[in-house]
C-alpha cells in the first residue's frame, strides 16, 4: 500500500519511536509506513536520549508528504522562545504547514533533578500567546510575564500565520487551558472511560466559555493499543511496563485523576522489585520483573486499552470516539505492529 492509495484516517495517529528505541533512525521507516497506512498524525515525544524532538521532527518532515507531525510533547522552558519559534517556523515551511507545536507540563521530579524550573499553567498560556504573536509578525518588546522576561522577541514582520499548537493535558486546569487557547489537546494513556468523558467535557466547555467553537479544538485520546498479535513479552512491556512507569513518575496524579485506590499505589511503591529497578520500568525491567509487577496492579487499572484480536482492538478504538474524543492515538506500537488493527478499523 502506498500513501497515494491508502484510505486516509486523519482521526488516527501514532507515537514515533514508542518506548525505548534502539536507534532514532527507526523513525524514518515508521513515518513512511504510517503515511502509507493513511494515519493522520505522527506524534513525537521527547526523551533526551535518542529522542530530541526538533531533530526527529525535521527527519519526519523530510521523509513524508501528507502526514501531520506534532510534538507531544516538548517543554517550553528547555529552549529560548526564539529557538522554539524558529523550530516551528522552519517545520511549517519544510512540511507545507503540516506541523503542530505541542507542549506540556513535564515531570516535576525530572525537572528538579536537572535543575529546571517547574512549569505552571500560567507559563504555558503566556508562552502560547508569545508564539502566536511571533507568527503574526509582531515584534514583542520588553515582555515580562509568567513565561519569562525578554528585551525583544521577533521572527519576521512579513509573517501573518496561525501556528497550530497542541497541549498534553492531565489535570483540570491544563484541560481548561487547552480549551481556551490551544488547537489540539492530547489526553493521557490509561484514562478510564469516566475520566475520558470528563476530560473531553472540560476541554469543550472551556472552549465555549472562551467564545470559541468547541468543534475547533481537537481532543485526542492516547489509547494503549496492544493486540494479541504481538508477542506476549512485548505486550507485557507495553501494558504493565508502561503503566508502571507512569506510576513511578506521577502516580499520585494518575490515581487521583482516575479515582483509583491510593493504597494500591502505596503497595506498588513499597514493593522491593519496584524499588530495585534503577530506571523507567518499561525500559529496563526484565520479563520476570514485569510478571511480578503485574500482580501488583488491578485489572481495572490496565483495562483502558485496546487489547485482544485486531477486530476487538478496532472496536475499542471506535469506543474512544464514542466517548467524545475527536481522534485517537494508537499508543505504544509501531505502524507495522498497528497494521492489523488499522486494517480491522478500516473494514469497520
């Protein structure tokens, strides 16, 4: 199948280099395959080891013609705003307008460890405003706001464009910000159905209250897609390993958001196997360790995902749209791994 004859599905996306890639060059084949399958968006997440977002976005743009490319996510405070604006402007020109600049709050523990400031909602709103003004050709003089202070910010006075921007949102204030200001909002993986419906409602209501058309804000479900056609050890890493890694980084927020039992999180954190793993669980844990960790996590915590046959996975993906999401990221798998699910989805 080629990009020219694939039935397009703009409502479907995938994460490039999901998990812990062996080589960043894998991105090139993944983006080509995804475009040939008709997927609408390639999302680029950022981990500093092999997954620096600007480099990957440029590579994705160079090997594609149709698919949209979106950072989901980078953090606005890791680069000077002129550098970020330059990346976005270059990507828009390189891709003919297929780029979306997606930002997020980041992981506080990692920011603390690296000596970075923690990101606030006010900072992200201020930063989005700066990017939009720069893309309208404004010269911003003497800015002093939540995102920072700069004597002059300016790209090109001839510019008069709208920069599409996305926000990876978790808590209610971020979701409201997405509805007020951003073009796209990406939800988190392993959201329960109730949480997903509530999050969509929060985004759309905030958009309406800000005088925007709620339909103009695209809400993406980030939906773990782990079909039975994948090897069992890989499924374990993409389900148990991935959720456990989230619990390592911001377990309290996940438990609070989904209304889960915090005592389960306490037992997880206290478990000697978990405490003995020196790094992100989905990246370094052995199959034996993952099998043990699976006994610590209730089935309902792993349930918000697409599992089973490709047909069952496709049905689950359509279920996310039925909950109110506008689009679905088939999360945690390469395009090649997703092919049977996309075929089943297309067959309807």
